[in-house]
C-alpha cells in the first residue's frame, strides 16, 4: 500500500519543480519523477524478494504460512465478524465494505499520483497508509508503527490518532468511536482552508455591521446600559 507513494506527483499536469534538474540531463520532468519513484519501488521490492527467496525455495507455497487463516480469523473477509471496516459499515452494508475499501484506496492512490508533492513523498505515503488504517480499522496498535513513523517524517501529528485508535480497540474499547475520532482529527488540516473560506465572509459582515453601528452613534459602539444600572 505504501510503496506506490514513491511515485507521488508522477501523473501531475506539470511537474515543474523537476524541470531544472531534468533539463540539465535531457530528461522530461515527468520522466525524472517516474524514474526516481520506480527506482525506490524496485529497490524495496528487491529487498523483500531477497529476504523471502530462501523460504520460497525451501517451503514453496507454505511460505505464506497462516496468512489466509489470519485474515479470516480477524474478519477481513467477512466484515460483520469482527470490528473491521467499522467506519464504512456506518454507511454501507457489510457485504460492500471490502469492495468499497478497494475502490477508496484506488481513489486515494490516484489522488497521490496526480497531486502528490514530489519533494515530500512521505506525505503521500502517509495519506495512503493512514487511509488504509481508517478503512480497515485493525485492532492491534503495533500495526500503526508505520503511520507513526510517516507522521513524524511528514510533520503531520494529527495522524497519530490512528495509532491511538488501534490501542483503544486492543484494550477493549469501542472501535467505532475510536476510529471516528481519529478520522475527524485527520480531517482538521485539510478542512482548514474551507473553514477560512466560509468564516471570512461572516467576519467581514460582522465587521461592517459593527462599523455601521459606530457611525450611527457618532463614535465607538458600546453596549447599551439599562436605566438605573450603575455606570462602569
């Protein structure tokens, strides 16, 4: 899930920041972004293959061990069995949770590839990984070590709520409120521009109203004093 984020911005309309370096080496800006991202993906996959190759040669198909049984036991193949997909199940039937997760992660990946910051690819990796956690809602806090590390690299501490939600579930707390709170915390930063956009006209209207009152009164506006009330 995290590796495709190395290609952040590869589908951007105009990867301009890569242009000076790319022009000096006769490579298009997009080509430079894609090539550098692919190098990272290939190296990471090579490390995984090299680590698993001896076990594949020795045990072949059984190298996957109890993976399929674990996924079934934890409820990833049947949403209603455990506290998996709790946020999606608030909106969708249980049977739709897994397909909806795949579609949502694909949409996040496309967003990262089109709008990701080529110079801060850890942010794209954090968005992809954090979205996977919020969609899958795992119940073990140690799974969240990766988003914790990415949150530190990206300077986005709001994603630490994902790890806290996993800890709450592991200790027997309710999964839905824990992951809902984590999701709301993660939305604070993206929603700030919209909040400023809607709050600014209101603040301007309030300021004009205060100035209008001050002008009618012939001086600064002050709250009215009730008859008989002591002057301050």
